[in-house]
């Protein structure tokens, strides 16, 4: 079973969307969008406070609570997660899973400790990846366009799986917001490296992009997108019907 996951990138309490992690247009209220996607049949929802790590602060819990009050579907939350206390606090608010990115890069042992305390299924590693030469590198500071860590992305996801990450959100910086399809070569490289569930993110522009994703890479568990859902270019009920018609459940 495949999952369709709308993503709320939140900045200053509002949902925003950029292109290749640069330039963020104001979209809507997180609570309003969350309610809409819940009603339309999204399988899960992602909430990212995209400036928390850059600004060195905790995630905006008041905005998150408004989202939680408006949905009944599973919620994965990320942004400014740097400790077990952060995991505990956000899970305590009602999140189902915690997505960690910069916090894990700064302290990889956080993945192991969180998986041990809360269970691997609650620990999601989010990785911002960009092709650099012939290699895929992990980038950080995605909220301001990204900074190359020079860390090999494939080695990082393999290591993270070994530490106990239960799921991966793979964000292609090269295709983010471009609406020209998912980054299939990069996603294939990740699929070949790990065996845990993978959520593909970055590049969806139409229903056919989701069909191509799941047909080309059956190992992918979910398709995550923002722009196409926020601007109603793709409507979730129509997307699900088209997937079903193409043998994708």
C-alpha cells in the first residue's frame, strides 16, 4: 500500500513554498490546510518548521497544536529536533512520528537513542540531497537554500538505518518545487542502499508523476508533495483514483 502525504512547510506560523529551497511564497494557515487534506483523504501529513534549526529555537508548538486539532490522520513533525527531550515534547503534543535532520547530522547518536527510547517506527530521518559532480551530497540549512556538508548521502542513509531510523524522507533539492517529476535516479540509489520505508519528496507536478514514481520504483512507500496540493494542481481524491486505475493501491 502506497501513501500520499501533503507537506506543510511552516515559517513564521504560515505555510510557505519555495523552489529548490529558495524563495518562499506565503500559502495559507497550517490549520486550514491540514483540515482540508484530512477531509480529502490524505494518508498522512508532514509538518516541518523549516526555520527552527537555522534560528536555533524550538519548534512552534502552538501552531502544531492547531494542526493536530484539525486532523485524524498520522502526523510526522520536524524542525529544531536536537534531543530526546524534543522528541518527548513533540510526541507528547500528539505527533505520531518525529522527523530529524540537522539534529542527527550534528549528533548521529540521537537516532540510536531515540529509536531505543521511542521505537524505530517513530524515528524518521529527513535528508536533503543534491547532486554534486557525480555524487549525492547531504545538505543542511534547507530553509535558506542549503549548505553542502560534503557528506555522501548514500553512506549517510545506510549509516542511519544501522543506527535505528525507521523511515526516510528523501528530499531532492534539484527537483524541489520544479514540478517536473520526482528525482528517480537519486531515489533509486537510495532504494538500493537501504531496506527501510522511503518517502519520496521533491518534483511532483501532476498525477502522472506519482504514477511514474511508484511504477519505476515499487520499493518507494510514499509520495510527499506540497505545491501541487497547495495550489490544487493535483487533488488527492483524483490522484488516488488514478493510482488505483493504474494498479497502484
